[in-house]
C-alpha cells in the first residue's frame, strides 16, 4: 500500500512539474483558443475553483468563466502573466507535496 501511495505521489509530482514547465513556456502570441485550452488544463490539474482563480487574479468569477469557455481572454501580454502565476501555484503544490512526503 505504501508503494502504491508513493507511486501516486510521484505521478502527481510529474504532472505538476510538466504543467509548470508548459505554463512558463506559453507563447505570448498564442491564439485565444490555445489560452483557453491551457487555462482549462491548469484549472483541472491544480484543482482550483473559479473562486480560487478569481481571488488569485483579482477578477470576477464570471470573468474566470469567460476565460475558461473561450468567450474572453486577457491581452496577450497578460496571458503570460496569468500562466506564470499558475506555474507558481504548481510549484507551491510541489513544495507542499515534498513537505508531506518527508513527514510521512
């Protein structure tokens, strides 16, 4: 059982590390549809609610919904900042996993 748990932690770490790399490498000039796709993936993997994202970016929940649905997106320069912030959230989750794994 401990081995299975450790494997799940390792998988989670791999997913978070890959996500953080992908978010940091997101091109400013990417089209809105690509922003929407990556935003949805990040929200899912990071397990963030619309409320969490609204607080993180200091925007309204409906704006988060419009970003997720592709009805709107930040300016291309702002998209890079959004993904850098989400990459930081991923890194913070990685640190928390590391502390938890060390304590276990």
